[in-house]
C-alpha cells in the first residue's frame, strides 16, 4: 500500500490533527478501560497511542502498528516513559499478531486509504478476543461541507474527489462502516457522529497550513482529474480563499463505528 499523503510535512500535519481531535473522549465512549490490552492500528506518530497508554495504565498495554518507520520513530519518542506502549512495523491488513490478543482495537484515518478495507476490518476482528471491541474512526465527506461556495468550486471539489477515488481513497468511508461491521459478524454495532472541525468564519493559520500541505502532497495523484496543473492550482487557491472567507461555514464530521466480536 502506498501512502498518497506522504510528504516532508506529513508528520507535523498528523500531529496537529491529533491535537485537534478529542481522541480521549472517543476512546472512553467506545469502551477503552484501565488494564485493557489495546491495539492502535495505523498509529502514525503516536499521539493517540499515548492517550491510549495513559488510559489503560501500567496494568494494561498498547501496541501501535504502522507501515512508516519515520512515524514509528516519532511514536516511540512520543511514548517514552510509558512502558506499557510498544510499536511495530506492519500492515493493518496482515499484522502477524496472534489471534484474539486484544481487548480493544482502534483504527483512525486508515481505512479511507484502502480499496480492500474489508481485509483490514477482518484482521482487526481476528486479533480481537471474543467479547472485545473493534472501533474505527473515519472521515465522511471531509472538505465538502462548506457554505456558501463560490461559483465553480463545487465542481472542483468533485474533481478532487474523483482524483482521490482513482487511487482507492474514499471520502465517504465513514457512512459505509456500519454495514461493513454487521456483515463481518460484529454484534452490538453502534455509531457515533462527532465534529472533526467546525469553523464559522475565517480559518486560522494552522488549518490553512494543513490544507496547503494536503494539496501539495496530493498534486501528483489528483491533477489528472483536473486536466492540467494550472487547473488544479486554480482550484487549490480558490479553496484556500474560501477557507479565509469570514462569511463561510466550514465543517466536517467523524463517523466512529464500534462493534463487539462474537
């Protein structure tokens, strides 16, 4: 699996994103408890792994899995002083971890990249013990919920979406996981919808930098959907102007799906 968002600024962007997300509240709401054996599948630079390690405490454990050695090194550094957290390189579709070895498995912002996400879900279920919880937190329509939209920007956003889809990235994966969980045999499936961000007015510099990093990293895979580099560049600048507009509402949601292994 190639990571289409890879860039020199990606670790910084991921950490800023983790700081904004209220992961602790979601982890607690979906059943992470002190003493649990937990998996962070696609842990990135370890911000959420650190929160998980603090929740499970010294009597619990957290294993973080990621394909990027750079992110794993960041995660190890970030969780220094938390011996209950350890990290390993691996693909979440084929972790190599033992069957039924976790009480709680968490994955965020990973399945959106996978055209074969059912394989990842099956692996999360396999490594979760019977009665344990599988929890997936994902985007749904990120970047498409803005109003008002300048003329032409909506079509540009659809081109952007088509460019991502051509690489197997699903902007609407969040809404699809309830069915996937049920079809995979998980029971007591529940869904939480929570804001990822709400910006009523001008976006701050951090948020603008996040989108600039995203646009630059995705240029090679998205530009063909626009037909030219110039057309893609015009869309990016128009989108950033919209983010700066004090009269525009911008928001995005996370869809967090949880289920219990039978």
